[in-house]
C-alpha cells in the first residue's frame, strides 16, 4: 500500500528531489539512502493532530541514520503535494530547514519559530520563519505531506529573510545542486476531523469522554474597541458554580487563557482544572478561553528584528490585546458571572511571552501568572533585558508566578535570566517558582507541566 501511494506521489515528490538531482551532472558518486523516522506515525500513516494546525501546531520529532561520509549539513523539506500553487507546478511548503549541523541525528519536537536558529540552521515555510502544520479540510480527502531530508557536502548561504518564501525555496534548491550526498523521505497524511454529528435521541449513553473532549461551556462575543474586531469567548463554569445559583451564590476565581479556542488549548485546560478541583488539589475555578484571530499580532510586543517581523503580516499588538483584557473582557466576565477579584492567566510559547510581558508591565491585572516556555527571545530578548526596573516598581500586592522552560535554549536562557533577576530583587509578597526542564521539548512542555503549574497557582 505504501509503495503504491509513493508511486502515485512520485511526480510530486520529485518537485524538490528530481530538480535538484538532475542538476548534478556529472554525478560524482551514488547518492546514499538515509533512513528518516518521524515520531508519532509510521511512513504513510496519519500525522498526529499535535503536529497539525487544529492541534498544537508544533513540528514533529524526527530522527535519521545512514549519514554518508563527507556530510557538511542537512536540508529538510516538508510539503503538501496535494496543493498546487503558482502556475500549478509547485506545491505548498510547510517547512524548510537548512544548514542543520552535520553532527545532528534528530530534530526535537516543537522547534520554536525564528529564521535564524541557535545551532546555525535556518527555517521558513509558506507562512513565515516557522513550521506550518498540516491543515487539510474535513470536507475533502486526506492530504499527503512529504518529508524529505538531504545530506549535503556544503553549507547553504541563502538567508531566511529578505525574499518571498517561494524565492527562498528556489534559491536553496539551486544551491543544493551538485552537493547532495544522501536522501531520505517519509510520507504522512492528514485531514481535519469532521464536526461531530448529533446523537440520535434513542442512542445509548456515551462512554466517558476523552481528556480533550469539549466540555459544556458558554460562548459569546465581545465587540472590542481596543482590537477593532469582534472576539469570540469560551467560558467553562465548574459543577460547583452551576450548583450554587442566584446572585448571592458562591463566587469563584477565574483563569484566563489566550490560545483558548475549542480547537486550541481550552478543552484540555478546562478538563484539567475540573479534575484538579474534583480531587481537592485546587479550588473550583471558572476558565475563560480567548480563541485566536491573529495570534502573532496579539501575543507579541514591538520588535526591531527583521526575522520577528516576518513571522506574520502583523506583529507587535500585545499592548492592545492587554487593553482588551483589562478594559473589556475582564469587566464583561465579572458582569456575567459570579467571580472573585482573584484572576490567573496561563500561556505557552508566544502566549507565555504575553503572560511574562503582562506580569512585568501590568502586574496587578492578574493575581496568578503561568508562563510555560515563553518566547522571551522575541526582539532579541528585550523584554527580559528591561525587566529589572519594572520589577523594582512592583507595589507589593500578593501575586504568584510559575515559570518553566524546556531544553530549547532560546526560551531557557531568557527564562533563567528572568529568574535570576527575581532572585536578586526578592519582590515583596511575590511567590514564584522557576522550573527549568531540559528533559522536555517545546512541543510537550504544556501537557507535561500544566497540572503542576495549575496546582501551584490555584492551590
């Protein structure tokens, strides 16, 4: 079956491979076969939703072997061969990473965004300098995503910024001509899940829902002046809230979360909060999810770094997003629900950057801050570099911070620097924890630590 599928895909797979190899004339030596292995699926199988846009949208873990002698670098191409773009002879580039060090034998899950990587490699996709996960619609057949790894006997001098992604891809392919020493490929398929159909009235009771099933929740829209758009809001209320009705009923703390869409982190965070509360680990808490519209706009501050600005059409809108929380969303939640003045916020990656920025620049907006592997590399780490004077201005109000970093140096270094500043300043009435976890990746840190982080914040 896999062999048949690959034969059908051969012309499309050759969009990178054949064009490159044909340019190698005369060929200096046979091209070795690399063994490329993804984690989470087998060749020809379905790509995990964790690595797709409807899920966590993090790059998959890949490993390889059979590296030929004389390899100086690797280049990785990931493309959707079922999408024709341009004049129809090209396909959709989901990821291209080049100048991967010759000593590397793997890529960890969840490679953070940024055109220039700490190890000297460079990356782009059709959307910007980051991995773009599969997103084939539920209404059609599954798409085929080809992962091709090339062993090269040279480094590639093509920059990650300064040209359109299609031009950069073409320049890298051209620079590879005559330098390919080995190649390996795997295929993964993906299609979004179809919307769940309504169950028949006489159907048998459903089995216990999976951890990330969508909990019963409210949804409404806030027309934001701060953002100039309507924002959909998801709100989960715990069973204890629903059991105590009326204006005089018990009031509850609130946990806010960016990345709060039904196809983002809202379902599993709401389930985790509910589970911890049922076990008496934390207090029952309302969860408010804010789905993304322009994630990289809302969660990032201003930047002077060209590769930062290239990640999306709009960046640097975190101040407006914070005004939306402070002046519009929080008052609306407090009007609609029985809340206390105790508020928390949780975020990972760019959402973690927003959490850290809010902790430093508007510390009284929330009581509890949870930042998992925050992208504090943004703007060359300017936020953490300016954190000392901001921490000195804290007014002594009680608050907590849970900060954790993965093995990714770009987030771990800045997080450790922030922890050192807090250790020196010792802000009054701030209870904080920094947990460096070099055993975790950017892709799995959220699920690995969310229980610990929520327990620390809402105990």
